[in-house]
C-alpha cells in the first residue's frame, strides 16, 4: 500500500507499517489520537474521554478541555497544560503564553527542504503541512509531517513565522512532540564518552522527566540524539518500539516525561539551555528534522528500518553503493612524526598490501609536531614535506593509490598565525580567560567571514591538490560560548548559528567537490548524528580500535546506523588506548562488517604480519561491495560472548561473527540462531563444506565455537583457547 494522508474527521497518515492519527478539537486544539500499527480510521474512533478532574483548569472555560490531560501535537505552556512544552519564550507583553489553534492544512506531494538545515530526502512519500495560529500574537506555526510508502518512518519539523510587527524572544522551539497513552514503557538510549561511544542503556520510564541532551556545542558522545521508547516487554523480536532521532549536530534535548496520568510525552529539538532567538517582525525560524521510526516487532525491526532509511534517504546519494576504498592511515603508525619519506614508504607498503588509499592524518601542516600548535594554518610544513602536499599527493597517486588528507577546519590553536591575525574569529566571552580543549579554541562559524575563510582554504586545497578523501575532524567541546559579532541580546543564538554556519560550509564544499569522499570525525564518534551523515557518507566510529572495546560501540551503533557509514581500521597491539594485546585476526574481524576498512600500522607492525595482512586486505577488497546496503543483526550478547550476523543486500551471502571475550573452560554449549534467512533455501557453510536449510539455521542454529586451550578434538568447531578470540562463519545461499 502506498502511504496516504486522509483529512476527513480525523487527519491520519497511514502506510503498511503504521498509522498516525490526529484530530482538531472543538476548541481548535490539534489532538494526538493514535500512533501504532496500521488501523482503519473510520468515522468512529473511541477517543480518550474528557474526564472531570479535581484541581484542574480547563481551556477557555470549555467543559473539561483540560490540556494537561489531552494528548497534544505541539503543546504549549500556560493554558492548563503543566507538562514539558514545545515552545518557551517571551512575547511582546513580556509573558510566556503562546497558544495555537488550527488554521488550515494541505497535502504536498514533494517533501519541502528546510532552510539552512539538512532533511531526509522525499520520494514515494507525502507531506502534510498543518498551519496553526496564535491569533493574539499573530504567530503562525507550521508543522510538517512526511510519511513514506516503503519505510516505517515519519519525519516531523516545525517552523514559526512571526506575522506581527513585534519581535518575540524564543527560549525553546522543539521540532516534535510525541504522546503515548498511559502504560509501562522503557527507554533505550546511546551514551558514552571519548573512546567509549555508543554504549547502550535501557531503563524503565519512571514518573518525572528523563532527559538526554548535549550542551557541548556538538551532538556529542555523551548522548547520541536518539532514543527508543519501548513497550516494557518489548525485546529484540517482539513488542512495539517508537524511536526518535534528531537530524542535528549541535546542542539538543530529548525530554521523556511520564505525567500525572501516566501518559508519556517525548519532546525533541534544539536544547533550550543557553538558547534564545530573537524572532523579528516578519521573521521565521525553522527547526531541525526529527525522524521517528516505528516497529511492531521489537528492536531488530527498528534497526533494519533505520539502516535502510539512512542508506536510502539520508546518506549522500552520490556515494550510495560506491565501494569505500581500503586504506592505510598514518595516525597510529606515525602520529605527528610524518614526512614525505615516511608517507611515501608507507604508500609503497600500502601498494604491497593491496590497499586502495593512503591517508595522511594529523601533523602535515604549520609547525604541527604535537597538538599544541598550528590548527588554522593549513599550509604544508615544508620541513616535513619540502615539495608540498600537492606534489606529495601526485607522488602517492603515481603509485596507483588514492590520496586522503586530515583537516580540522573548525578549530584553531592560540599558537597559530591565524589566531594572531584574527583573534576576533574565535568563540569567546569578554573578561574571561578561554578554557582550552586539546590546546585549541573553536572558530566562530556564526560569522560569515569565518565560514568564507574556511570554505576558500578547503576549496583551494581540494582544487589544487588531488585529494580523494578528507577526514574532517573536530576535537573539542565548546566553552565560553560568545561571539564577537553578535549583539549582547543575541548571544544565545550562537550555538544554533554555529551549526547553520557549519552546514552551509559543508554543503557548499560537498556540492563543489562531489567526487571527494568526506569522513565525519570528532575525536572518533563525538558528532555521530544524522545531520553530519547527511553530508558525509561515512564516519570514523571511535578512536577505540581495540576489538573488544569496539564490540560495545558497534553493538550500540547497530541500533541506528547502517554499517555502510562506519569506518574501522586494524590498529596496533598492544592497543594505544587501553593497552590490550589482541591477535590481528580479532582486530580485523571486529571491523569486518564496516563499509570502510583499512589499517593504521607502522612498518615494523606491517613487517611482522605481512602475509596475514595481505590475506586480510584481500578479504576486505573482495567484500567491499557486499558490505554496502546489507543487513546487520545482533544475535547474541551474553556474559563473555557476542555474535552478529551480516547478510548482503541480495541475501546471497551470510556472515556470522562470534567473539569470545575472555577465555573460559568447560563452558556450556551455546547455539547461535540466525535470522532473516529464506527458510526454503539452502546455505553452504564454506569452512566445513556443509549445507543447511535456512529454516534449520534459524531455528536450530549453529553451535558457538568451542573454546579450549587443551581439548583439541579436531572434529569439533573450535576457537583458540585464549582471550579475545573471534570466529567467522561464511555461508553462501545455494
Ligand atoms: C582525533 C581523531 C584521530 C586522529 C587525531 C589526530 O583524535 O579521532 O583519529 O585523527 O584526532 O589528531
């Protein structure tokens, strides 16, 4: 069934996956009626009754129109609703009352874009535009809802237009509010920090408010701008899941509130903390898009929807299905100690290993011998690269490799020529000494001149130098948030204006250089959101390259992100972050399902592992295409064991990866049951030359390889009896 929007007695958005129903009440409120599996929206729906409650106020004196109990589409404070509002601010009279009633609506075949902000692509979709007005304040609120034919996705955003001749001061403007009827729900979210990004936490939603947010300037690893509200008995394969992700890379807030009548309200948008916006007469403000995913069958189905939607509608189209070059990155091989000689040597090694690309990471510009200096001075260090970067790129490419380069364009070291010339370009407040993060400050992207400067310097490099790939890094949280170019009363606009500047910058660059593969990075996964991923096709997942450290990160990432967008490399052992010693095999396998893969090893490491590396790189290359557009499944995560499945897009190949974290002896037999196979087809297990039915693999499964240091019985499937081992099953559908 195609998606449809009906606007009879109820306004309902329906496709094969869900229905989302609203209605306009007699008092003009936009009431939320239903969100869940597809239903027939007929004349009669058994609506929530208007119950008379003690100690409640009623809207405009209307009988029992108690907004505190009503499920509202875009709730505002102060007219009998005491829960978290979508909008806060001061109107022309200085009070905080905003109040919208239905005005009109239309159904659009084309999904509108959002001014200055990224949004999911339309196509086989329909959009509802609802207009609400605050007649007294002469404000117009536009709410946009898009529903797709082929995805269990609803996108929402809001826009406020000031049609009065007074300015208003906004202190909050959310993109979306969702309401769930009274019941028991859990929340699942992704939290973390540097090198431990995307950890998963699931909690029961208790009374009160549970908030995840960022006040750091970027979406950050502390909380990804993503939550899933689950029926409390929902599991991987059962139960309803309602997920939300904000397509925004700056300060955000997702507030989940269980009110006094036990319904849940989820309000998502730009973080109101330290936010204000002067909406001048005639002005308008657009909010970032929220993407809601519905699953009626648990978390697995939710993840599949996110994975395919991001590939089809969010990730840049020009890189869809394009193989991601395998690469050697200089970072953990050389750190700042790079030079022409070293890079060219490593390029030779990359050729010898069969890799596609050499990536020159940090250390190539200014006087960048450590992280105290030179961000901002993006000219090559002639002591390290006498011939310059353009010539180096040519030499690398003459060897048959692609060439990639690291930049951190949004940042500046106080010890830099740029800082000496333009101290006013830095985010700062008067009278306070700046806090440094990794010895650096943040350039103020709310300033047109700063965006222009970064654009022209990046454009110059990309035009004059044969660069195939850019690693776009960002290595600090914001502090002392203030701009030299904004008036005192507008300082609260800086956080959002920064993100608007960033989006303008990266959209201009990616449009002008469509062939360049940009990788999103922020000390690893500190800005891993759908905003960045709508411009950049892949992301550096984490600085944690130890395979065991990565397990949790990939597990968490898989709730939301397709493997297409994740980058992984084989790093050194002992690992440089946690010191863990692991085999090359485990390091290779932990990142095996990622779209972009490579190595970051020095020459001694390469020499010590040459033949194995050649085999692994051959494997990366022969699977480059099939790692795109496939399906990732979490099969097992218990005690010391983790198992994942990856099924190629055409479903002809299935990989099952098993990790034994710590070795143990005399373990019970564990079965790994595969998912999503064709039950009537047969699958050949390559390593054992055996054939199993799809139904058998799904219901009976395969045994998790036996772990033992002493029992070497050759007839059983075994893993080495040591810590941190991995095993890969490869199955071909026949
Ligand atoms: C960040 C990145 C690393 C590396 C360094 C270079 O930490 O996440 O991969 O590029 O910066 O300084």
